[in-house]
């Protein structure tokens, strides 16, 4: 007995036409087509819509109807072999009736993809820092960015759904995780690819690219001048890497504990000789530190600082070892009073 209340949605028909239904679902569609003349008329209407879509100018996407229908006909013929003779006769009629409907379904998918890709491609964002201090902002995807002085970026989403940043200068990123849309930073001779993490990229005057990872995982890459492939290196948190311009390679480094000072104003030293501590302070504060006793440089120091100015840090270090210091503009001299006794 036929079910006069049987209803099939267009979404279900699309699934059937694309060969994604099982045998039971295919039987349901056949029964639906046999039930009412209105059901066949509905497919005729789909065909008419397809014909009308041909008037679109410009055409949103080119569809190879012959190729698409050949694939669909093969699927229908394979299914038809399992049907009774009476159903087979109807199925042959059905093939001619719904061929245009299949093409209509395909072109709708094409229109959607064409619209989505072009909408994504037009998403662009520019940010420049012309000041002497760090600026913070958010990218269109929700990622956070810190730009060092005189740095510049452009951001866009490609047709392949990658989030692309072109960088000039130094930047720190906290990337919003999106496994379907990789985040790629192009910087001079190489770049960084991530899914979700925080890291910084620094472009050096000699063309090298320095990368430090604060959390998560990143992939460094650069085209190899002497080979056809691209060099790759994976870095995790607390690791650093150098994309070398002169050596045409990528070098793994231990990340400097104070590498992100320009972003968070934090300094952290764990059993480091003062010689290394002074180098970090000179880099972070743009100062010069001298000592009048070479033994001072060999003293080991551990401490952390948050948002302290250079003189306060040097004052704490000097007090820790019973040293004294003097300052002349941006030059500090560390002295050992016991040396003069």
C-alpha cells in the first residue's frame, strides 16, 4: 500500500542524486517518484530553474554537465540492476527527467563556493606602527598582535582559506586556533606556519629572521636556493629558531627567557652569569653596561622583574652582590668596592 503522505526534501533528493544514499533510501526516492505526478513535476521545476540560471551574466562557475551526468548515470544504472523489471522501465524514464536537476544541484554548489571564496579573498587588514612604542591590536580572525616600533603588517585570507600575514619589522602574535585555516607569517626570506599559539618574529638588519615560541608549536620554513624543496623546522614553547640569510638554512636555538620583554616587560634570569645578564639588559633597555672588575661578569644570578626601569634592575643586582654602580646618560658602570680596599 502506498503512503500518500510520503515527503522528501530537496536536501534528501540532492543526497540521492549525488550517490550518497544507501539502498533503503534509494527505494524511498523511487516510491516517492511513483506516487504522484506532482513529484515528477517538482523535478521539472528544478529543471526550469536550472535553465533560468543560464541567463546569469557573468556565469558564476563553469559546470561540465556532460561529465557530471556521466558519473551520476553510472551510479543510477548500478542501482537499477537491483530493481524489478517494472521499476527498471521507470528508472530509465527517471534518468532523462532528472538529469537537468542534477546539473542544477551542482551549479548551486558552485555558486556558493564561488561566492564564499570571493568574499573571503576580499578580507584585508593593514596595520602600521609609526610610533616609538609598542602598539596592540586584533586581527579580523580574533588573533592578537603586538607591533614593535616602525613595524608594518598586511593581513588577508586566501582562496585556500589560509590566514596570511606579510610582515615588515618585529611582531608578537597570539593566534586564535583554527585547524581549518592555518596562520602563515611571511617575513622576508622565510616564514612561520601555525594553527594556534603565541610567538614572535623579528626581522634583523642582515636579513635573518629570528623566531621565539612562547606557547604551542610553530613550523619555520624558507625556500632553499640550492635545492628545489623548502626547508622546514618545528619549534615548541621556549624554543627559538633563526632563518639564516647567509647560511641559507634554519638553525634551532634556545629561546631567550627575556625574548618577549618588549611585549610584556618581563625579565627572568635563572642561574645566569652576569655577563649574559648584562647583555640582555643592554638589548632590552638600549643601554651600555661596563664593569671595572672581570670577576663581576662571572657571578651567577637568579631573579625576575616585571615592568621595572633599567636603573632599578641594576640597583637590585648591585645590592645582591654588594656592588656599586654609577650612571652617565645611558651608560652604567658596575664597581666592586672591595677591589679598591
